[in-house]
C-alpha cells in the first residue's frame, strides 16, 4: 500500500493485495502447516534465516495480512496479532520484562489489565507501580526505579474515560530510557495515532471497535520502530544480547526496527501460543473495512447522549470528553479532535441502587459484558468487569460505585434516547 493513503483507504485496501487471478477478498488460510520442497528450506526458517510460513501458531497468511493492515493504520513498522487483548497487554510488557524487573502503569486502565499487572505478573516476579495519570511529571517520575523497563497507559481509559496526556507520558518515559506502551483500543487509529505524539508501542483489544460486531476476540501489538533498544542495551538484554534458544541470534542485529515484534512472535508466541485463529482474523478484517465509518457514527451518537444525560435532573454526573464541562475536554481537543469514542460513563442520583434499577429497565439497550460494538449496551463495572478489585483499587482505577459504562452503538439516535428516557422515568 501507498503510505500516503488516507486512513479510510487503508481500512479497505491494506494488508491483502491480490495478484492476477487471485481472490479479491482476503482468503482464510485455515491450515496449521505449510509444505516445502527441501528439509534445508524448513531448517532455515526455524533458524530465522529466511522468512515464510511453517506453523500457524507463529505466522499465518490471513493473520499476517490483518496485522499488516493494523500496523499501517497506526503508522508502525511491524505488528502481530494475538488471541485476545489481554494477551496483547501481557506480551507487550513481558517481551521486555522478566523476573526481578519493574514497570510503571497508569492506574486508570481496564480492570482486567489492572489485575493482570498487579496479581498475575507479580507471580512471575515482575512488579508494577500504578500512578495517577493526571499527576505531574515529578510525581510520576518518582515511581521509576533502576530496574524499570516500561511505562504503560491507555489513550482513553476503560471505563473511567480518562484522557491521557500522551506527550507528557512519552517525555517521562524517554527521560527514564524506557518505551511508552499505549493501549489505543477505545480511540482506534481513526481518532488517535499515539506514535505521532511520542508513544513507542501500541496495543489493541481488536475485540472492540476494530472487529466492531462482537464476533471475534483478538488483540494486536504494533511497534513504531522508534525506540532505540541498542542505546539501552543493558536494560534490554533479551533484545540486544544473544538468544540461546535461537543459536545465539541477537534480535536487534538481525532484525533492526523489527526486533521487538520478531522476538514477541518467535519467542513468546512460540512458547505461550496465544495466537488467533485465521477465521477470527478474517472476521476482524471485515470489521476493519468499515472502522472509519462506524467510529464516526459512534462518536456522533455518544456526543448527543452525553449532552442529553448532562441536562437530565436524575443524572448526578457524566464523564465524556466531548462535553465542554469535562475536565479532559482540552486534552481531547488536542489528541482527539475528530471525537474520542462511543463509550461514556455516568452516575445517577441515588447511587448504585438507582444505577442498577435503570439498567434493568432498559429495553433495546442490553446489559452485556462487552463494549464498543455496533449495538448499544451498558455495564456496571463495580459489579461486573471490575468485580475482582478491592474498593481501594476501584477508586484508583477511577471506577465509582454508581458508575454505568454506556457503550453507545450506531442505531438511530432517536431510538437510543427514547430507551434511555423510558428507563430513567422508571426510577
């Protein structure tokens, strides 16, 4: 693809370029294995001396085409797909952290990611320190240690709708000689490309807007190619020193700007195996083809709903960065001028009980453990997705007891408002 193509064209055209007589639509290569003429050919691929497909856990033509499209959308140099957004979050950090290492993360992140970092990765000997994303540079910098390997945050926090000051976080990360990893799931590259603001690695739960239809769980990791691993060789030996599991190969020497993604693919995916099915990648690609259209409608509808809720007497508060009254309005205008996303958070007067009563009174809008697809849905994070967190952790993650996460779909706005209104009238 021509790098000058606009995002909408990339959504439709990138990744798969059929040759004469080949299928116009990306095929599903539903095969675990691939045939070669000689043993030597296969051996060279296992030694990473030649590129190609030999086992779908590592690479598959369908998966690779979709990864290429997402990489181009984000403006990166290399990317990979994973079986879930959680796998992408884990791989992105674990690729450069090991037992005895430490990383810093924004506290305002998805509850599953918070638990992954604070509980599961701790069992692997990797420690995390959470920081308030709104804190100043001095306070965030105080969390760094000599063994800190990364800084992690979300462009738009799920579900608190905190908008990250990406430039501030990038500056802090680079002063401490670590990469900034950004979860860009809610914004998507349609509304924000974090690499343009200094981020080094971007991840996605493709389960959300990229798929957009609640059909396929998946994740993606994209590397900007901008972070200089060799300049910080002592900090990142996994990338800059020989890998004994590949006959002493050094990733930065052999793969240059592709080192980070290559290591994540041939080492982590090889050993941990969180690869997507080609069928799911096919569905994901179909979603990506309309991403630029759907995101605009999601944002349009969410803006109108946020304005409606803000004026309703039964609503205690609304968090949506498109509202001039929102504390993140200025940051949203800077980083997300086309709109943030279709997800907002709000609470009702009367607290948690009223929030649950409202949700139970909805008719068209469904209560589901999902977000960011075509259909409008709601969730009570404190009772559902963030249920595993303590009260203190909920506060740290920006999840109030009465918080309703509202994922506004692409239905006609009049029907969405009508359903919200009838439910509010019942409380």
